[in-house]
C-alpha cells in the first residue's frame, strides 16, 4: 500500500470511529435525525490549535534555520550589524504565516478544482478543448506562483547602462515576461498531458526540448547586448516549478490519464516538472530576441532615464506601505480562481463536493499570498539582499564595512564559496517536496535508491550549483560557457540511464526551488552582483537546477553498476 493510500484509509477509519463513538444510537423503531453539533469557542480552539501549529511548524522549519544562518554569518563572520533587524524579523514572520495560510488554501481551495476538472474534463470535452484549457491554466498558475513576484520585484536593481535589454524586460515588460513564462508552462503541461495519455518515454522529449534551448542560448550569447539575459532566462525555469504549478498541473494530467485508462503507471506524474522548467527558458530567450529586433539600446536608455525621473515620487509614496504587495497577491490568485470556476461551472456544468470548504480555501489562498508578498519584500528579500551586499567584505574593500577586507583574498573567497555551499545544502534538505520525492523513489526502485541517498545527492548537487553560481558573479565568467557543457553532459548521462532514474533526476531540480529558496537566492545574487559591480546577479538558480540533475543521474548509474555486479 502506498503511503498516500495509507493516510487516506487512516483518515476514513478515524472519521468512522469518531462517528461511531460520538453519534448516539436511536431507540428501536425510531430514526434519529442528525442535529447541529454545538462546539464552544474554547473547544474549537483546542481542536484547531494542533492542526494550525503543525502547518505553521512546516514553514518555520523551512524559514527559521536559513534566516538564523544568514544572521549569524553576517554578525560573526562578516562582522556586520543587521540593519532594520526588527522589520526583517516581522517580514520573516509574515513569510511563515503567509505560506502556512496559502498552502492550506491551496489544499482546500485550489486543489479540489484541479482534481474535479482532471476527472471530469476528458469525459465532457474533446481532447482538443482539454489541451487548450490546460495551456491557459499554465499561464494562470504561473501568475499564482509565490516566487514569480520576486523576479518582477528585483527589476529596479538592474542598471540600464550595463544591461539594457535585461532592464527593459524586467521593468517595462514584466507582465509580458510572466505571460511568456506562463506560455512555456502551459505548453509543458500540454505535452505532459499528451505524454500521460500516450505513455511516451521522457528521454526523447528531453532531447527535443534541450535542442532549441541550447541553440537559442548560443545565439543570445553571441550577441554582447543580449548576453545579460541568459541568467534571467535560465533562472525562470527554476522559478516556475513551485507549490502551485506542480500539484495543479499534475492533478489535471494524472486525472486525464486515469480517465483514458493510462494512469496506473508507476511513473505517472514524472516529467511535467522537467518540461515546465525547460519551456519557460525557451520562451524568455524568444522574448529577448524579439525585443532586441524591435528596440535599440539607445531607445531603451532614453526611456529608462525618463522613467526613473517620473517614478521617483511614486516610489517614495508607496515604498513605506504594503499596498503594492496586497494588490499583487490578489492579482496573482483571483484570475486563476475565476478561470477555474468558468471551466468547472460553465464548460463542464459540474459542481464541487463542498462549496463552503472550497470558498474558505480560496479565501485563504488570496489572504496567504498577500501576507507572503509583504514578507517577501520586507523579510526574505531584505535579508537575502543584505547578505549578498555584505559578502564581498570578506575578500575585498567595500564602502559599507570599515574593516574590509576582513580576510585575505584567498581565505575570503573560500569563506564566501563555502557559505554558498552550506546555504544550498541546508535549504534543499529543508524542502518538504524533496522528502516526498525521496519516499516515492524508494518505492519505485524497491529500496535500491534509498530516500536518504536521493536527498543527499540532490542537496549536494544544489549546494555545488549555488556555490558555482556565486562564483559566476564574483569571478564574472560567462554563464553559457558553463551551462551548455553541463547540460550536454546531462544528455550523455541520460542516454545511458534507465527511464526510472531519468524521470527522477530531471524532476529533482524542480522540487529544490521552493517559495522560500528562490526569493532568498535571487535577492542574495542581485545584492552580491551590485556589491562587486557585476553586470547582473542572475544565474545562481540555473546552476542550482542542473547540478542536482547530474548528481542523481550519476548516483543512478552507480546503483545500476552495483546491481549488475551483484547479478
């Protein structure tokens, strides 16, 4: 029996046991009408407290250790005080509370839509309409991703003189950027659904998706003005595979495959995350090429200088209020909810199992996203940016530190790289999705690939990736010269690996980039980039995506080798 089935059965048994114990038996010959259960406020609080505490503790385990690590590193190693410490702590509390509320709303509000639509859609609509709906849904879930706001929020830190096209896309075309990324996710969801129904292998799809990705990367890299886009484009692949996209798209795809009689495979569900990571990269690179053909660098710089003068008063007006974050939270969730309602009630003419609970869940999703956005701005983004800005003090002279450089250049650089490695390792082990993936993989491989082996190989891969990404910013080497060879190596390893390990390895990159890790790493990278006068600070997440793929593929080949030798 699977773990999820066991939990489901336990819940049923618990409910039936509670019903038998609490429900009075009717007298002979009489029927007992169910009445309303009266619960006092104190009793309701005692019932809700353990449940709420469990949900909040999940987020505390993900946020507090990372924040404590950054605080202690800055105070003890970099010898810098924490500026606006009270505001940052309140922001981190908002992140914890907001994520806990949002995840609860996701489970009780958004996920039921995905399950009902996934089960009902193929029965009441032709496959062509099914695929269109899934494609549109890809755009909606991208807007609803907690980490997508981080990309748009960091656009103002880009200097248009150093990276004109990057500045243009992040500031003046941020909505277009999200739509293009969403279109990539939508296309990935469509192909993933067809794969579920047809039972396609993941290997050919990886080769087909990587070919245009690498060719477009090489083309963009050959243009000096466009080269700064590469970090953003490859980072977008990591941002899209978060807590909204993966479960919603998977529940739809698996539901459709099951209704088509193809949902019993042990590998059902794998592969969509991979596609949802690669297609957004292609979409952003295409957008960058299109912008470069329609606007010159001089035009962008002229618009940027005018915009900076016009927006200065607006920035001072709103910078001290969470108004923008609240509006952003509502805009992220509400259109997705309206679209899901239209599909369910108008196209399918179906109903939800429990309207009251679903409405409650949808409300929690919106409230949670608003609170999280506030925490992202004042908590995660602030501490990440501060850590990145202070890091160079370890090995070079910076204006913010009177004692810089604190260490010799070699020792300081070693400390910075080690800091990045430990940050990546700890953050990855704290991701709840990785633990769930480890259990699934252990089942699929009959214990040959143990959960701990997967978790440590993925965490090690992310750690090396983040360390490599920090090295890219500090030493200013070209991202493409590292990424392209690493992905070509991944293709070679994929060819020699079995289907099971290929599915797990390529999807493992997606589970490592959660709503806490992504904004933190993005803010740290951009802060570090500004401090060392780098052109841009993107690219760390892209490194953190490819390295775990390589780590799991190598581990899988090692396990295959061991099993052959045993036989």
